[in-house]
């Protein structure tokens, strides 16, 4: 996983800190974003290998943000990072992968390895 650049989009500081620690712990380079607008701006300007996208951003629908990201970078894998809910079950089909909030770091690493 060394050197894989991940754009991590999460608006809650405590979740971002956990994600960043986990991803950096397996060798990823993390670019944090706390909003959809910031994430889209960073995606347009910085090279990243994948996106880990929170499903619950303020004023933004995850599927819409994913579509905007794919317009900018059709090749980029976008992972949905969410809890389990009926809404999530409807959304997963639009994403390259789905990582549940409660998954262990090994599962996160495995998902990233498959896309790298």
C-alpha cells in the first residue's frame, strides 16, 4: 500500500482522524477533505489513486458527489464509506466498493489493494 494516494472525504473530525490514522498505518498518503466542494477541488488539482467518500456530508448527496468525481476523473475508484442502512443499500450500486464503518483495517486494506 506504500505510496497509494487516497482522497479521504469526511466531515466529522473524529472520523477523519481515525481514517487518516488507519490509512497512513498501511502506507497510504492521505489528502483530507471535509466537504464535497473541497473534495472536488482537490480531485481536480491533485493526483490521487482513489477516493474514500463519506455517505453523510452536509448539503451533499453521496451519489451526486460520486458522479461529479467521475466526470472529473472517470478512472478514479470511489469507495462509499458508510454505516448500514436502507439508504446505503440503495447507494452501493453506484460506487466501486462499499466499506462499512465498522470494518477492520484489514478489510479496508483489501478493498484498496483490489483497486490499486
